[in-house]
C-alpha cells in the first residue's frame, strides 16, 4: 500500500504529518491527557522508549511552547530514552540507552541533578517475533522494567503512564500497580485501534510503602526487586496473596475510553476532500522525520548500488 492511500485510510497518520508529529502515537498521549490532565504543571519528565519521538514532541509543546508558567521554563527538563538514536527535539535531552539496564537510571538521575521526576511515560514495544506467548512475555518484562525504573525516579504523588497489551495476566499487573499508586485506570484512546489489544495504564499518585528504598541491583531480577517492596509492607505480602489467589479476587482496573466520540475513529476509512482545496486532498505528505538508522538501511544501500542481487 502506498503512503498516499495510507494517508486516506488512516486519518491520524495524515493528521500527524500535517501537525508536524513524527508518529500518529502523539494523539494517544494527547487524548489520554484530555481525560486525565496529567501534563499540567510538569517540571521533570522522562519519556521511556521514546523513538521516533512524537510523545516527546507533545511533552515539549505542552511544557514549553504552550506553557502557562513560562517563567519556570529553566527548571524544566525532558529526557527521552530509546535503544534507537533519535533526531533532536527542542527542549528534549535524548539518551540512547536500554531501559532494562541499571546504568540508564544513573544516567537519568545525573541529567536531573539527582532530582526526581513528576511524570514518567513508556510507550515501549519490543520487536515482535510472531510467537505469541514469547511476544507477550517480552512485552510484560519491558513494562516491569519501565515500572522498576519509575519507582526509583518518580516523586511521591507523581504519575506513570505506560502502554500495555491486555493479555491473560494483565490483572496481576493491575494488582501490583494498586500497591504503588493511589489510582490505576486502564485507558483506551480513540486513536488506538479498537481491533488491537493495546491500552494504556494511567497510574496517578505514586505512593510507595514508606519504608521501602527502591534500589537497582545488577544481580537482582525484576521479580526480586519487587519482592523487596511487597515484603516491606505491613499488609499481607503480595507473594503470599498470589499463592492462593482465587479468580474472584483478581483486581480489575476501571476501563475508560478517551478522546471523545467526535474524534476520528482509528478503525474507519476516511476520504479527505476539503472543499476549499480538493487538489491538496490527493497529495500525500512526506514523513516529518525519516528514521535515523532503520534496520533496512543496509539493504537499501545494497539495492541502490546493484549489489542486492540473488545468484541464479
Ligand atoms: N512513543 C514513541 C513515539 O511517540 O514516537 C513510539 C515508541 S515505539 C512504539 C516503541 C519504542 O520502544 C521503539 O522505538 C523501541 O526502540 C523502544 N524500545 C523497545 N525496547 C526498549 C528498551 N529495552 N530500551 C529502550 N527502548 C526500547
């Protein structure tokens, strides 16, 4: 399918290009924020798994360009982390790093001058293999790594927003989050395809156990890290709870659809025919930012130099 036809088929894809966003995901964060207003009055923000950078663009625009308190701009900082290199974005410090590696936390804290963040978001998605169980497991591990890093960097009462896939064991995650945050909601923005299992957890009011000092240790697994948290609670530890967990006791996070019924439906096909300029409707738009180092780059170079030929 050509990009012109995708422009028509997916209005968020087209609108992202019109508004200068690098990816259509920008609308997911914007629509979540319409409902929860978590982007008001932020100072220190971490965008995990940020490439190509449309969430960081949203953060930069709301915190700086459209800020209601520009006099505070010099105290504000956005750090965007991804395995992939990212092209620069105004007011954003980019870090090419693995969020599952403990050194990444140290680098973020260093950039914040050891201050903590008000807001951490993660739109992380690993490369899919097509093996469903493996993909689900790796995605779950990525969310847990993002949460682990968040517990070490988020201020009390801060917000954590992360992409999830509503698989079989998702209520286990909701329970764990319920121990760390005052309110946990599973939200589905209109720009996220209804046909996909993708949703976002919006965790408000970070409120960890008072006597727990989260600390990343290279020699501890994510599970061991969180055991430390549950054990420090005076309540029955989650570990004990999970042993005799009955289905009816499983936590169900409230589910909320956001983005308003009038916004574009991401599963519908639209025909763009603006009455004032029908010609413009047929033009496809160039990407806002070409990928910096895509995995297919080498193949393209070989193809252009005629070296990508198969021996007959
Ligand atoms: N929110 C981004 C935006 O709006 O442009 C899109 C994020 S994209 C869906 C998912 C990203 O997760 C990819 O860029 C990928 O490189 C990143 N990622 C996956 N595993 C990671 C890891 N362990 N550490 C850092 N980034 C990771």
